[in-house]
C-alpha cells in the first residue's frame, strides 16, 4: 500500500512572496532554490494533525495553518531572530520531548520552533 513518508511541501500565502522567502532564508536558514527544502539533518517525528476551528494556538487573527521547524539550538535561533527585529512570543515551553518557542514572520504568520530533547 502506498503511504506518505514525509512532508512534501509547506505553502503560505504572502503579500510579497520574494521578500518573505528571503526573510526565511536569512533568518531561519531555510535553503533557497527551486529544488525544494531538503532540510538540515535532524531527528524526531514530523506531526500532521488538526486543531479545532477556534484554537488560540495559532495566535491572533484568522491564520489557517502554522509551520513547526525543528532547530538545533533554540537560544541561537531566537538570538538571531531578535537581532533581526522579529516579533517573538515571550512565552516558551519546555517538555520532556523538547523546547518550544513562537514568533511571527514579517507578514504576521505565527511560526513554532521546536528543539527536540536530546536522545537518551
């Protein structure tokens, strides 16, 4: 039986696609180029799930989707984003499976960052 084995793409609406793409390349290290996002080496699970229509988890507004990026050092990524002037949610969470933080890109899309806990 055929099955999905990973994420094939992430699509966001944008007022200025070129500028928003450049922001993600510069501030989050997402590779540039038409061939797609191969991603850095990482471990952990990729979750595909659904939230209720009324969830506050995606932040204010009518955002319909949110991207979660695995990061290798939450502190370094957040420091770079702060230096770039990104709006960062002061709330952060730490769980047995990793650390979480949130930010908004320049067009108001809420983004979640996840640093997986080290493997035992």
